[in-house]
């Protein structure tokens, strides 16, 4: 195979490599976030950690066992024989203790651990809703940029056709120079917008890649269409408050603070425990002389410097604070739901209006083009209609994107998630 054949093969393969572009669908993006996003994965670990802490809190109800071994050398001083004598004593044994009553602190430690699990789950729900909204937002923005690129290509072609038509009329003495220069500037504006869209597309890709869980092939694209669900104008927003992650987080934080209050109250009660030990001692190892002990101990620090009083006051105030915050959070959630719901409905209405304006502008543009070509309309009037059509096309595309963003924001406030 000679050099010319190799060059020919490389030239044939190069276009194929340029076309090798990764295309992601909406379903693929959802699955990728669910498995690869580090923020979402961290919430699973947080729940596992809280569950392990709950299992650890049960230790207060179980016996505590320990084993020990030791040796003690005692100096007996100078004996009658004038020698400095030592005596060794070895010991091995096991000890056991069982907490009988600790002022209900063990019970509320378990309750607190259980409520911390609920808090971790509420945090996970909030994270899932946030990532779901982020994914839908960045997916919609990238789709918007991709459709913008197609739209601006058609605008450039339209501006080019308009400029050529104005140029011919200018060269034929039927149009002034200012009109030609204006149409040329309009084309340059469209070409600049094309560059803007290319830069915005790269930013949208970077934002989407972050949500997907890592860096993506810079040449990837997505497939799909800007779509949304119908808005329920009669939904009872008050009924949604208790289902939101924010409410569940505030509720869980309040219950955790309540458990801390009861744990602090346990310091006012005595601690009762059962203790036992069995060990052997002797001058040689292993020792052979058995010993054992069994007993009950009661401890009540009746004045630890006032620490128990102030700890309980602090825990009570913290519980009350979280109760007030819970009420305030519910009020804020309802306001957010109302605002997000209204924005979503307004966005749908604006999109419907923009779509009707676009249909009307397209019809006007067809009529005005024919009039201008036949000399029945001035350049100024015709250009106003052309510019209005282009602006309506941009607005209609933007309003479709805005509806998706408004829906994503409303779903995040509700705590909805697209992840299975």
C-alpha cells in the first residue's frame, strides 16, 4: 500500500470520527444522575451512618462486658535476712455491668437516633428534588441552546436573502444606501448571535455535566423536546405543605431537639446499675485463687455545679426555638408554593400568547415580503415586520424554555423528583 492510498484512507475516516458524537436522551440523563451524582450518593451514606448510630444507641440496654489482666509488684522492704524483697501478684478476670435505670436517657437516645434517620431521609428528599430541578433546568437550557442554533441559522439565511434583495434594489436605484447598510448590519448582528449561542451552549454543557456526576465528552449533545405537564389551577396548595422536604426537615429537627431535652432531663434522676466480676489472683501466672463480686450501685450527683439545670434549660430553649422555626418554615413553604405555582401558570399563558403572535407574524411577513418586492411597501415598514417576526421566533422559543424552568422550580418546592 503506497503513501497516496494511506492518505486517501485517512481522509475518508476523518469525517466519520468528526461525526462520532455522544447523544444523551432524557431517560439516560436521569439514570446517570441516579447512579453517578456524588451529592446524591452522599445522602445514601448519611442515612446509613444515622442507622448505624441508632444501632449503637441500643448498647445502653445491653450488658457491658470487659476482660482484664494485670500484674502488680509490691516491694516488701528489707527482710530479717537483710534482703530487699519483692512480691508479684497476677490477676485475670472478667467484669460485667448492666444499666437498670438511667433517667430514661437510654430510651431517648434511641428516639433521637431514630429521628436523626428521619432527618437524613428528609435531607435526601430535598437533595433529590434539588438535583431533579437542576437536571431539568440544565437539560432544558441545553435543548434551548440547540434549538436556538437551528433558529439563528434560519435567521442568518433570512437576513442574507433580505440583504441580497435590498442590494439589488439599491443597485437598481429603487432603494437608498442607508437601507442596504442597515440590512447588512442586521446580518452581522445575526452572525454575532450565532457566536453567543455557541458560547452559551458550552456553558450549558458544563452545567449539565456537573449534575450528571462528572465531566462529559465536550462534544456530547442531547435529544428531546421542550415539553411540560398541564398545570392544575385548582390544586389545594395548603395540602402540599406537609409533603415538602423543607417541612419534613424542620419537623425532624424539632423532634431531635425534643429528644435532647428529655436526655438532659435524665440528669435529674439517679443512675442504677448492676455490677459483677469474676477474677483469679495469685503469685504465679496463671493465677489460681478465684474471687467474685456482685453488687448494685446507685448514683445521683445532686449538685454538679448547676450544670444539669443549665443543660436542661438550654435544651428546652433549643426545642422551643425549633418549634417556632417549624411554624415559620411552614408559612414560608406555603408562600413559595403559591409563588412557584403562579409563575408556572403564567409561563404557560405567556407561551400560548407567544405562539399565537408567532403565527400572526409569519403571516404578516409573507404578505409584506411580496409588497416590498413589488414596491408597494417602504423598506422601513417591511424591516419592522421582518424584525418583529425574528423577535417573535426568539420569544416563542424562550417562553417554551421558561415554562420548563418554571415547572422545575415548582416541582422542587413540592419535593418532587424524577429519580426512581
